[in-house]
C-alpha cells in the first residue's frame, strides 16, 4: 500500500471541500487521490475538476489507501461501514466527518482496534479558512495524527478535542458559519431599513465582520474589551446594546448552539 494514497467516499459539499483544499493548497498529488460516490455524475465531475481518479467500487481503491476519508451523511454511514468492513486493514486510517457518529461506533462496525479519526469541519474549509475539530481513536499514533493534521492544514486550522466534546464542536463550529450568515443577512436588512442601498449595506456589513474578526485575531483582547472601546457613554452603541440585551440576543445564540449540539447527539441515535 502506498503511504500517499488517499480515498474519499462522498463527493458532496464537504467531500469536495476536502479534496479541493488538499490538492490545490496542500500540494497533495491528485493522481494519488481516489474518489467514490453513489452519485456517479458528482464523482466524475469532482475527479475531472481536480484530476483525481474516479473509482468504480470500494474494492477498487480502499485496500490501496492509507487514509480513507468518509464524507457521507450520518444516516448513510452504517451501510457504508459494513461495505468497508471486509476491505479495511488494521494499518489504514479511516477519517470520518459525519456529525454525531462516534469513533467507537465506527470501530464496532469495522473491527476492534481499527484506526479511526473523527473530524468536525465547516464549510469555510472550501477556501482554506475552515475550523476543524479533531479527535483520534486509541490506536491512532501521535505520528499518524500529526500526518492527518498536516493533510488538513490547507483547509484551515485544526483544534484537538476530546471526543465527548465533538457534538459541542458540531453545534458551535460545524454549524457556526450558518449563524454568521444569518447575522450578516439580518444586518444587511437592517441597513436597508435605515435607508442604505442593499448592495452598499452588504459591503459595509461583510467588511464589518471581516474587520472585527481580524481585530480579535490580531490581538489578544477579549471581545468585550473591544466592544467597550466602541461604546461611549449614552452613545449609539450603548443604545443598541440595550435593545439586544432586552431581546435576549445572547441567550438566543447560546440556546441555538445548545440545540444544535443536542441535535448532533440525536443524529447518532437515529
Ligand atoms: N455541510 C456541512 O456544513 C458540514 C459540516 C461539518 C460536517 N459535515 C458532515 O459532512 C458529511 C457530508 O455532508 P455533506 O453536506 O457534504 O453531504 P452531501 O453533500 O449530501 O454529500 C454526501 C455524498 O455522499 C454520497 N453517498 C451517500 N452514501 C454513500 C455511500 N454509501 N457511498 C458513497 N457515497 C455515498 C451522497 O450521494 P446521494 O446524494 O446520492 O445520497 C452524496 O453525494 C455529513 O456526515 C455531515 O455531518 C457537514
């Protein structure tokens, strides 16, 4: 088995992001990347776009790959794992991004001692700005985990988390971009409602989010400190904050993250 070979099962939104990042920014040799999807057209399109190898069946590539990325929906994972069971060898590493599906569940469907890594990525991985939580099974060595992290580097930043926090990572970070998009969409509508043209409001709001995030990223200040700097006595920000507090902005967001975390756990239960 070539150590460099990578197999990806599931060429949808996240699978495509993984392939794109590894090949275009990570310098992975596209001729060592095998793709498979039940949707033949999707598989062929992705393979053509990045010069990877479209496989006709699991057995055509799984036995030859060191890393097998699993990027199908949680409800499709059980059937897939039973198909993979006779093909996966103890030295191969299965890397799953399925929300709610635990390492021990994957091991139990494959075999005891199978090497499994669980990820929770998010869609900004498509442009190399993702956040990826990573948990590893007991049989994955530190070196294997580091190699997997280096494969993921071109997709964004990785954070190691104990597995019991992976549902929380799903609710906070896997789902995270949707909260930000909703915030941006609402702010644009707010700009329109106070008389600013939609295209101009859109530019202002997006740059606001980019600028504020960069401020946080570039210095070690707490978000509240930066917020205090723009909150002058009896000023506009102070008036706005009162309305947000009165209407439960924070508790609403916290509840949303908790609900998404709960849903991630439910997906596992089926
Ligand atoms: N989207 C996100 O923001 C996000 C974030 C973090 C994690 N995730 C996780 O990423 C995984 C994939 O999500 P996605 O949004 O990329 O899903 P998606 O766009 O639906 O892609 C999944 C693909 O896998 C195919 N497929 C299903 N069963 C298969 C099998 N047994 N063998 C080969 N291919 C199979 C599907 O084909 P059909 O359409 O024909 O079924 C589909 O093309 C999920 O487990 C999700 O929890 C997603």
